[in-house]
C-alpha cells in the first residue's frame, strides 16, 4: 500500500454551521478516530480529492498542525450534484490492530471466454477486507486470463496473505456468460419456422390470384 502525505488543520466548530464555513474556504471537514482520541480537522479539497478519487488504497500520513498520525481513508461523502467531496472519515492505524477497508477489485488479462464471444460480468467492484494495514495491497487484482464461458471467480477463490475478506464466500465477483439469443433450442427454432411460414402464406396466395387473369388471356 502506497504512502501519501496530507496536511490538515484542527477545527473547533464541529456542527453543521462549522462544516459549511470550512467548505466555503475550499476545505473538507474530516474526522480521525480509532485511536486514543477523536480528532476533527480540515484539509484542502484538491489534496484530498487526489486520494478519494483514486481506485487504489493509500496509507495516509496525516500532518495536523504539526501532529503526525497514520491513517486509512475509511469513508467519504459527496455532493450529489457536483460530486465534490464534502466529508471524509479516517481510521487511525494502531500497531498490532486490524483495520477494515473497502478495496477496489481490478481485473487483469483478457478472458478465454470473452475471446470466444462470451460476455464479462463484474458484479463486485469493491470488496470489504480486514487485516493489518501493512499487509493490504493497493488493489485486489484478479487474473481472468483462464476464465472460460460459464466460469466465475467467487469471494472464496481470492487469497490474500494476512487479509480476511468480509464478504459472503459464495458471492460471485466476476463471471463470463454466453450472450443471450446466440443458440436457439429446437423448440424455439420450430416456432420461428412456423411463424415465418404463416407470414409467407398470405403473400403467396395474393401472388397466385394476381397471376390468374394473365393465364386466362
């Protein structure tokens, strides 16, 4: 997991009014918890945006008015219209204590099934994990090269040393499926053929009637 530094400033007003004032100054109100105390602070919105919008997990070295703490970004809130970050929660890294984090799942390679015409379906783009921060990777990378049509990767198939996955073991993370309507069953083919014949009958009858006057001449 990569280290990134973030400079913050302690804030006294922790209510809604205080948060609005912080945002007007192009700052984002934040909270640090999980350690010996809870600390309210603010950071530059552009600086935190680089961390929040990154798909990778970061070990954040906080420098809050000269006081240094190590933390993980635990949760964030966005403005629904502009998608700007309006609040962030950080979980302090404590020695010999597990941390919980939601990690991005990244697919690697081109699936065998997709090359055959199958359709890739990634049903889980993030996975909740628990473990020592130093053991956590930047992202959870899955090699899908050998994944064929009808095959999948479930949570139980993912192994990360020192990390426990908090999702249900049978949950499907990614799968390759056959596209719909590619192969018709015999019954479907028979129905389609009967429908085509019924549609062609009136046209054929009309053609015969049109040909009768010409034959009489």
